[in-house]
């Protein structure tokens, strides 16, 4: 269901669960094994997640969701753990949205640091049409991204959006013509992999840990991260390369 490749410093997870890359417990458990293996691999400095054919992730498997027992939904809610692993990864994570990203697929994309969509992609949170709501992280991450009012409208109406519409409201960061999509994702992944990975990981953690705190508390979180950053080899390299008037050669250490 998941095809994992590592090329240079970029690790790629391709979701391949025909016909629509729908989420079920087996896919979730596979993700929970694969993501840590890439997140903990020092040779991998950027992670890309994408799908196959016309689908990124079409959402949860409805045949599974029909079982409304609490036990079943506890198993499905482990999709939240997959997203947290991506958010907490000490390296950048890119969602390469190649096609339909609906429900749980859009939730997965929200947990990534960058969302690049192919022009033909479709995104949305259609759960209310099934009598549900985006309950695997979507109802919490979407308001943090777009603001509460706009997020509630999108989730209540369950409207599907084109990639261009998603870009306009800030749900995705970049839209690329289909013919250029693979090259654009690869180029961005290589660019991010060449950056100071440890610093990026500390930056991500600093922003997340400070969320909701008072300014003084947030500044304390920031200062703790700064002390770790200035001890890295990449910080020394970045400053020295500036003085030497040459491009930095970051190693992620």
C-alpha cells in the first residue's frame, strides 16, 4: 500500500491502495511504521508524501466507516497519530497533492509543512454529507490555518474545491500544471533537503510548542530552541559561509 523510496536526501512515500487510496486501519498501521523510519534516518532530510493516479487520498474507506462502533473509530483515529508524526518530524515534510485529497486526505495534507497541488487536484472536507465531520484532525487544524469562520463554512458545506480555489484561500501553498508537477515537487524537495534540517526541526517545534501560550512563555520556548540551534554545526557553517561569500553546505547536524 505504501511504496517508499530514498533518492539522495529525499525520502518519498507513495500511497498506492486502489482504487482510491482510501484510509483503512491497515494503511494507518503501515504509515505508523514507515514515517518514523524516514523521520529518524539522518540521510533523509526531506520527506515527500504523494499518491497514485488520480488520487492523493480520497478519504476514509466508507466500507470501514460504516461500522459506527467506538472500537472501530478508535482504530481509525490512529490516523491522527500519523499526522502528529509528520508534524513532529525534525525535518520538512511536503504533501505533493497529485489528485483528489478529500476528508482524511485533506487532513493528511494539513499536517505537512508545504502543500503543492497539481492543477487538476480536488480538495475538500465532505464529511457532513455522510452525517460526520472532519474528526481526524481536520476540525482543529483547518481553523488554525484559515481562521475559525472560514474553516467552519468549508466543513459545514462540504464543498469540493479546485486546486486554484484552494490556493486562493490558503489551503495549499502552490499549484503547478500537471505536466510540470513531478519536476516541481522534486525541485522543491531537493531545495528543502539542502537546508539546515536540524534548525528546521527546532523551528517547527518552537512554533508548535509556543502556540496558545502568553508572549513571555512563547519567548521562553523560542529561547530554549535558539540555544540548541547555535550549538549546531549548520549554524557555524551558515555564518562562516556568509563571511566567505560562498553558498552554505549544510549537513543537518
